[in-house]
C-alpha cells in the first residue's frame, strides 16, 4: 500500500471514528482556524477540549491525527482542558441561572435545560455519583463533563463528589477516545 493510500485510509478511519463520537467537523474547524492564526497545537487541543459538545471527544483525535501528538500527550492535555471549566460550572451555575431567570427568555431556557437534564439524568438519579461517572465516561453526543456538571447541579449532588466523579468519567471517556483514535492511526499507518 502506498503512503498516500495509507494516509487516505487513516484519514477516513479517523473521520469515521470521530464522526461516530459526534465531534469531528467542529473540532477540526476549530483547530484549523486557530492554527491559521499561529496558535500552538497544544493550546489548540487544550481550548478544543474545553468547548462544550466537542470536549475531549474532538480534542484527542485532533491532537493525534492532525498535530501528530503521542497518545499520552493528547490524552493528558485533553483531560486537563476538559476539566478546567467544570469547577466553575459547579460553583457558578446557580448564580448564572438565577441571573438569566429574571428575563422571560432566560426562564424558558432554564426550564428547557432542567427538563432536558432531568431526562438525560435518570441513571444518575438512581446511581448518583457512580451514574454520573458512567454518564460522563460514555463518549457520545450529549454526554460529557459539561452535561455531567449540569446534571450534578440539577440533582443537588455534593460539589467535591461531583468533581471527583466527573473526573473519573472524563478519564473513562479519554481512555475510550484515545484507544479508538490510536487504533485508527495504527491501522492506517
């Protein structure tokens, strides 16, 4: 197999795997935009992993496939970036929701958010912190650290326990995404 064919095969596998995880195009567009501005790849991966919806599901494949980082570096930067906003969400979400709740559109948004979060959080309601870790650890669209933090607040879980179990979930998700990305890059390389 020629090197071009291998490269094309790698790209196709990675795009398929990342698309399955729900973060491909947004993560790649974000990386391309920041790279065009001369931003360091490590900082790009850190920023991508902090963005809701993309999180580390998009950051790890970008780090490994686009920037050629080792799986260890990609996972470490992505886990750190994914966790950075979580304490702030857990600490200030109530304040923010109360602030926007003073407006009609804010009340509607808050009601929609709580309804959606309660529907997604049925396993968390039953299994509490362990359910939170599993929910965050499943690298699918609609799950992740941001949603986990929202769910923890909606169900009134303890700050430190929530932070710990969200971290455990982020580690689970990082393991799964890194394995899939590593497998994809290995098969194509």
